[in-house]
C-alpha cells in the first residue's frame, strides 16, 4: 500500500508538470476516491470482526455442549454397567427358584397320582354297589308301571263311554234346535215376502202417476214452443220483404253511379299514362331506396332477435345459477345425511352383532338350565314314584286309603306336569324372542341396503311361528 501511494505521488508530479492548471482537479478526484475506499474497507473490517466474534461464540457453545454430552455419556455407561450386573444377579436367583419349584412339583405329582389310584378303586366299588341297587329298583318300578298302565286303560275306557253318552245327548239337542230355527225362518220369510208385494204395488202406482204428470207437462211445453216458432217465422218474413225493397232502390242508384264511374275511368286512363311515364323516371331511385329499406328492416329484425335471445339467455343463466346453488345445497345436505346414515348403519351393525352374541349366549344358557331342570325333575318324579310304590307294597293298606293316596299322587303329578309345561313355554318364549330379534335385524339390514351375507356368519333360527313378537302358540 505505501509503495502504491509513492507511485501515485510520482504520477501526480508528472501530471502537474505536463498539465499545468488541470493538475489540481485530478488531485481532488483521487483524494475523494481514496476516502470512499477507506470507508468501504472500514465497513468490511467491522463486518468481519463481528462475524469473527460470532464464530468464536458459536465455537465456545459447541465446546460446552460437547463436554456436557461427554459427561452424560460416561454417566449413562456407568448406569448401564450397574444394570447389567443387577440383571445377572436376578437371573441367577431366578434359576435357583426354578429348580426349587421343579422339585416341589415332582413331589406334588407323585402325591396326586397316589390319591387318584385310591379314589379310582373306591369309585369302582361304589359304582358296582349302586348298579346292583338300581337294577333292583328298576325291576320294582317296571312292575309298578305295568299296574298303573292297566289302571289308566280302565279309566280311559270309562271316560270314552261318558263322552259317547254326552255326544248323543248333544246331537239330540242340536236336532231340536235346528227344527225350531227352521220353522222360525220360514215364518219370517213368508212375512217379509208379503211386505215386499205390498211395497211393489205401492211403488208401481206412484210410478204411473209420476209418468202421467210428466207427459202432461211435456205436451204443454210443446204447444208453447209451436206458438213461439210461428211468431218468429212471421217476424223474419216481414224483415226479408223490407230488405228486398231496399235492395231494388240501391240497384237503381248504383246504375247511375256506374255511368259516372265510366266517365271518370276515361279521365283516369289519361292520368295513368302520364303517371306511367313519371314512374319510369322514378323507378330506379325507388328500387334503390326499397333495397336499403329491406336491408335496414333485416338488420332491425336481427337486432331485435339478438336482443330477445340475450334477455332470454340472461334469464336462463340466472335460473341455472339458482338451480346450481340449490343443487349444491341439496348435495351438501345429502352428503351429510349419507355420512350420518353410514355412521348409524355401522353403529347398528356393531350393536346388532353384540346383541346377537349376547342373546345367543343367554338363550343357550337358559335352554341348558331349563333342560337340566327338566331332567332333574323327571328323575325326581321317577324316584318319588318308585318310593311310593315301595311304601304301598310294604304297607298293605285298605282301598279307601289307597284311593286317597292315589288322589294325592295324581295332584302331585298334575302340579309337576304343569311345571314342566311352564318350563317348556319359557323355552319356546326365549327361542321366539331370539328369532324375532333376528328377523328385525334382517329387516333393518334390508332397509339400509346391507346384504345379510356380509355378516360373516349365519344366525341360528329355531322352528317357531312367524306371528307377532312375544306371542307363543301352543302346539
């Protein structure tokens, strides 16, 4: 930089020697340029110093973060080592515990096998004893059953005789009632036939009187019309006579007018020749004017058509805009409804699946419980019958006491039969409710347009009547 300044000063000296007065202007220009360069260089130096300070700060931050992370990494490594040691110790303890539990399980299995063998032997002995007892009881019960069947047949025969007698009595009463009702019906028929004849005669007389009155009215009306037509004909005749007289007078006057018109026609022919000559002179400009008029009329018609079509298009455009807005609004409403319907369909589908599974489980459990109750009650009934037969055989009671006992037994049997029927009714009611729910669900699916095959399973439907919900008809 100082060398350049010296070179500049030497050049300036040469310029002063050569240029004379122009040297002062050059020196002033060079000093201004140097000052501007100095200012720019100082600005750049300040920017560079700021950038260097910023970079030093960033470097210090990075170093501080690096040291912190290094310390954290060392701490985490130390924690990992401690955790690994703890895991190894836990695994060793776990292995020891597993060995202890295995030995305990072996001892328990051995004891369990010993207990099973002893229980099997005891169970076989008890089964043999019970089988012998049940065989004896079965023989006794079959004998009692045969005796009861004989009693039942005797009761049925007696009941059939009573029913036959009742049917015969009922048939006799029905025949008597039929004869009485037939007599009453004949009497009523005769009465009403007489009344019908009287009414027919009265109605025929009234009809004849009304017809006679209508004919008289018709004749009077025809006579009045004939008189009116004669008057009208006379008036028209006089009117047309007046018109003929007037026409004759007109013909006379018109003949005179024709003579005058012929004279005028001769004069008009002379004028026509003159007018024809003038027309020949004026025909060319007239044709041009007519053509221009036609052109302007054509343009005016097109302008009016365009105007009307523009007005119509504006009206149609406004209508289409309104229709488009309405359609957009309807589309938005329909899309929202469609989304709601889809949500409702999905919710109904989920609810239906859960309700079907719940109902199937509940109905299955109820059916199982009811079947078990039925089997238990039937077993109890057989046991009671067997016990009663043994008591009756052992006691050797009188016939009166036997009848009382049999009555009580029949009452107990009736109550038990009613209970069985009630349980069967409950079973039928549960299965009917299950089938009704499935039918309602299928109807809802069909209403929302969902096919039944998309369910992924086929609902179990039992044989019940398709009547109203909750209605169970006995077989």
